[in-house]
C-alpha cells in the first residue's frame, strides 16, 4: 500500500505540469456572488470577454447572489480545483471574516488568491425627487432635523456598502435606516422607485444613472475627486475629514488548484487589465485597475479584515 501511494504521488507530480500546459481546453466558469447589473457584474464581464480572446475559451459569468456573497463563495469553495471554476470576491469577503460570520467554508483555507482586479470608491447618490439636498452638509442638516426620514440602501448586512454608510452616519452624527438588498441592481431599482432615498454605490455602476439624471451624486468616498465625475466633491472636503472608503474586486480559486494554473490565470488577468480598452473603461467609470501577484491579494484581504474590525468597533456602528 505504501509503495502504491508513492507511485501515485510520483505520477501526480509528473502529469500536473502537462495538465497545466493544456489548460484551458474547455469553458471556464466565473462565479460572481452578486446579481446581474451591478458594478461587480459589469467589471467581471468586461474582463471575461478579454480573457476569452486571450485564452481561446469562453469565460462564462455565473451570477450567484445572496447571503452577503456567502452563497456564491461557498459554491466556489466546493468546486473542483481544476482551474475551470474561479470566483470574484470583494471586500465583502473580508467583512464576513471580520464579523465572524458562520460560513460553509473556511475563508483562509478553502480558497486561494489569484489577483486583485481593481478598487472602486463609492458615490453617495440620492433620488432627486425624494431629496432636495444638493450637498452633503444639506443632507446631514435635514436628516438631523428629521431623525426618521433618511432611508439608505445597502448590499446586505455587514457588506462594504453598509459599513461605508454606517461609518458615515456615525461620523456625521445622523440617524439613518439602512435597508439591506441582495445586490446593487435591486437596490438601485428601489432607489429609482422612491422606496429608499439614497445609497452608497460603486462609481462604475452609478455613473450611467448619474449621467441620465436619474440620481443625484452628493459625494465620493475617495481621497480626491475622480476624473470620471470631477464636479462631485469628496466626503472629506465637505467637512468630514478622515473619511475615505473604497471597495476592491479580486479573483480567487478553490484551494489545491494547480500552482501552474494559478500562475497562468494571474498572468492572463494582469495582461487583460493592462489592455487600453479594459483599463480606460474601468478608469472612465471611476475605478482604478490593480493587478499584481497572488500574494498581493492575500495581503490586501488581511489588511481589509483589520480595517473592518476597526469600523465595526466604532460607537454607533453595529452590524447585524
């Protein structure tokens, strides 16, 4: 039995590089744990199309929303580690760890990082028919005078969007009812319908709605104004110094995916991010391309966990 195991291990090591060299020879599934229509879905489809051109195989987006990304991420963690299933993660992945959520997978053992894709600041937008405020201080003043008035959509309890909203409400000293949704698309639909008055949204997904005049932007959460919306001031410059928030998107794969496949995935995604058509599209919508080594994403996840723990420990910020 021992000799058989040694032979099996030797054969596995021998054929692993050959298998990696033939990868991919069929379509790749990319699980996005958000519904269609949001910023994560838009970015994933943009990069997936470029990867299709580079790899010669379709990269098929599989939207699996719900559970603050836990449903889709769990499906990804249980998938075969053969390089034919990858997954998108955002800093919601780090938030779930910081909150100590019970998950059907081990965040640090069942998944391995591939690369960061980009970072996306948020923009606070409001329904112009429901909210007369033209600036952030105006909104805060009205919210303080009407404590039960302000309703804001988030992408789920403990999500980056909720953390950004709760942190701002605490910073500004206002009361806001934060309403959770399963994704950016459904949240935006209710905002447009007047069911909620505002939301923090990724700049890439919000920009078309802003240009169409369907929502009014009051502030961006970046450290400086964005090229894509230069007339929208930052939260900090409107009197809330020290407030800065940006979400990030990355790619992970099931643990035990061959290292050669991870390396190839990393290389191809970095090439895709450097393509002018991809980079310019991301920048034009308020995002910042990233890329880098798998270890860089691993480090980012760790620092993000610590940031969320600090935010959730603030007075008045009580994730459900």
